[in-house]
C-alpha cells in the first residue's frame, strides 16, 4: 500500500465532522483539493470524492438514526426520487464538460447558501418534526436535480435537500440536517456502484480519506447535538458559499480558455 496520500487522513476527519454536524455533503470540500492541489482528472476527482463521501455520510447517517433524529418517511421518499437523477447524471459526467456543470451548480448553491446565511442571522429555523408524507409532494422535483448534480460534480443532494426540508417543510434544523445526510448517504451508494463499474475511483487515495471520514462521521453528530441551531446553519452556509465561489471560478476559467 502506498502512503503517498497519508496527509488526507487528518484532513478528511475534519471535513467529515463539519459535514455531518451541519448537513452538507462532505465530498464537496474534497473537490478543491483534488482539482487545485492534486490535479486529478475531473471524472476521477468526482468519483473518488463521492466514494469517500459514501463512507463518511453512511457513518454519520447511522449515528443520526441511532439518535432518532431522522425523518424516515420523508427521507426515504426523497431517496427514491433522487435515483433517476443519479442515473442521468452518471451518463452526463462522461459526455458533458465538468467545468460547465460546476459553473451552473456554483450559482445554485451560492444562492441557496446565501439565503440560509441570511436566515441564520434572522434566527429563522425549522420548527416541526414527524412531518406527514404528503407535504413532500410540492417539492418532488428537487431530489432528481440534486441526484443529477451529485453524480456529475460530487455536490447537490444534501445541499438541495436540506433547504427543502428546513425551509420548505419547516422541519427542525438539526432533524433536517440529519435527514439530508441520510438521503446523501443512500444516493452516494448508488453513484459509487455506478462508478465502480466504470473504474474511476482512485483507491490509493480513498483508503486514507475513507478511514478519516468514517471517524469524522461518528464525531460530527455528537458535536451537532451541542451546537446552537444558528451556529450549525452558519457553518453550513459559509462552507457552501466557499464551494459555490470555487465552482463559479472554475467555470469562468473554462469559459475564458
């Protein structure tokens, strides 16, 4: 086993703690590292990031379910709606320029994160739990889009699901985060299985990051229980704003090249 990427282990622990405590997909924070510092091909960067994320989100989702913080009926419905988008997105990843997709997604998640940050400063949070399943009907179009973006860029399912859960369905902030992580984890398994068939995952990188995110995935839910909702939302928003700016930057460079 090569130890070339050993330093990714502590980095991945921190990323998984941030992601699992605040409700966004941790793999998104690996993409700048893979793109800017390791210069990985876009297909390998996305596939490896999602495979890493699968381990971390699954670890966090299991912990949240043990804490009984997940809206299971809503979560599983959104999972089923995500699958068609994942299948389409996995095909698009191979035929459409990745920087163009990131450019579009950058604006979407930047806007969503900015809205969430404003809500944090206004102290506007979700208030309900045990939401009836029919409440999701008005938002059935969102999960397929999240699945498509996640399969093509490594980002999208949790970033789009969390605002729907909290702002659209008015689910309590931490329960919305936990449910978004369950949706992300399950969607990531579907994407990773498709990428395994395509042979795009860099296992020599995954082995260190995978161990790190499994550890961080257990720590994040514990941390979240003791953080104020406002702090959790600010962490989520600022992290996603940074990623949105990075994706827009990559898209502009592509357009100008």
